[in-house]
C-alpha cells in the first residue's frame, strides 16, 4: 500500500543510494519494517547495514543493500516532509490564537497543527488529544524523545473545558505512560487569568514535578489576546499585578524543586517579566536554557551574549547610525543595550522605536507579531539612521515577508532604508549595530558594503 509522501523527489549528490534508486521510486520498508512516515524512516535508517524494499514508477518491486556510517543520512528527500499528511488539531481551545486571526490572511496561517512527529522533529508543542494507543506505544517503542507537550492544566475536568475536547482529560495519563517508558518531556502552560492560574497552577506544577526527571522543564506563558475575539470565550489579559503574582508563585515553587530535585523545572516566559517591569533573572537562573524557543530566558541570554561581544569588540572607527524596531514590551530592554554600548563606544548612535500592534490590537506587544503595515505606518518619515534592525521572528525566512504579506524589500523601499532581520543572538546584534557584519538582503534590495552573511538556525 502506498503511503502518502513516500515517493522520492530528490537524491543528494553524496547519497550512498545515488545511481541505485531513482526519483519517483517509493520506499516501502527498511530491514523488513514498513515505512509509514518520517519517524519510521529516521529510526530504521539509523543502522549501518540496511536492506531497502522499493517500488519503481512502473510498479515493479526491487530490493537493495546499502552500507553507511551509523546514524548517517541516506540522502533522500520525499514528496512531503512528514511522508504523510500533517495531523490537525482536534481541540477548540478557549485561548487558541488562530481563532483570533482576522479574515483574509494567507491560508497556511489558519492550519492548526497538533502533530507528535513535528514535536520531535521541529519542537512544536502538542496536546496529545489526537494520539491513538498505537501511536503512543510507537513513540515509546521508537523512543521518540523529547516530546513537547501543551499541558495547560493537569485537572482533567478543567483541561476538557479549556481545550473543549471531551478526551483532553486523559493527557496526564498519557504523560505518565511516556514517563514510565523513558520519554523525556518539555511542557508549556498557557496561563489564562481566572481559569488555570492561582490554585490550579499550583496543582499543575505539583503534578508535573512528580514526573521529574522525565518532565524536564515547564514554561508558564501568558495568554495572548487579539482584538478579533467577537463570539469567542471571554478571557481577560494579564495585568502587571497578576503577572507579578504569577512570577512569585512559579519562582517560589521552582525554588522548592531545586531543593528537592536539583533543578528549577518551572520557568516564566520573558513576557511576564516585561508586563510587570520586573528585571529578567540572572544567567544561572535558567540552567540549560531548555525553553528558549518558548521565550524563556531569551532576553537574558541575548544580554549575556551582547555583553560578551562588547568586551571582545574593537571601537567602530566610523559613526554607526542605526535604529531598532521592536514590540512595545521589549523596548526598554533594547534601549538598555544601546546605552551600554554607547558608554563604551561613543561612535554608536542608535535609537529604539516601539511599534504598537494596530493589526492584532495593542494588547499584543511582542516583536514577532508586528506586521509590515504597522512597521511602515509608524516609522515613515522618522530618522532611522543608515539601517533599521528588526527581529528575524517578524518575517518568514524563505519568503522574506511579514505576517500581512508585505515583503522586506517593499518595507525597505517605503522607508528608504535597508532593513536587516537579526537573529535572537547578542553577538549578531552587536555585529549589526557596529556595522561589523550584516545579513544578506533580498535580491534587488539595499546591499551592505561589508561581506554579508545570514545565520540560519
């Protein structure tokens, strides 16, 4: 039986199968194990000696043996990345951000992903509600680890109510099965005032800490609310007072975990600190920075890297005039970094512009959700210096466009200044501020005089 996406579409030049298989052939099995999707492929292709069963486009079957380095790649790309159809979300969460999007955005914005394979491969968070018993057992058997889990609450009744899915309450039992099977989990809690905060949050933290070390880390992040909530579940945003109270609760429980387990386990997202104006904790607070991609400790690590870059740098000979556009919440953070650089080097002349989010609503104050229209509308006619720096999270890497489909090139032309997307990296930020090195710009856009580079994750 053909599995969607198991058809070969590309063979790498250094593939041990080059000249032995053809584009269009289908991979059926490795060492007698049927290949259903990318997890099967990556797991069974790990060994050094492989026996492959394939099917040609004309329907004829053939087999071959291949030797490679253990853990080495076979060098095949398939019709789809997952070698299967992506699995959509079976929930209707009261806090779902996709439900809060306006109409008319690109279609891919409205797809609700909840695929365990993408959790392992790309770090996506999943709710576990659409996993069959067979899939749960396969994750354990193949030791697919770590898995990133959107927990939100360990109260079964409350979880069913928040995810609006009658099967959501079995999530904790599935996590316990994973823990018993040696699967490591990183978790997140989207905290909604009046629902899963306070006593419910304490219950969730107690339950999850009981699964340490299989539950390695847990992030607590505030719910994001756009202005497009007509007809949706009534939710209230975090106030500075509630943000401070939540930080105290999570930090206090984390202190207990350090004494009991030797690890903090629970961390608040940077956004909560910004909401109440509390300083981001020191570097050692974040241990191994496990939840960086979830916005936990990202600003602390960037400042630590930036400070290191300053200590290693030489004074820029020419005056460096630039601007930084970011969300309202992070504006004081970047102003602090510029002041630190100016104290050391008088040739640094930078300015930070906070961009209010008129597209989604002003309660959304993070950089990653700034649109091209808001950027242009609020910076048109401003003194932006020789270049404008933005977070790389504002744009898609391949298409180089914002959430509203305005391209980086269009925004650059409108503002009359080159715009450089910068990685969440303090060294990259200093390189861009000092003019030492700048990312590539889109074809036809402004070009930097220095040798350009762009660092992908």
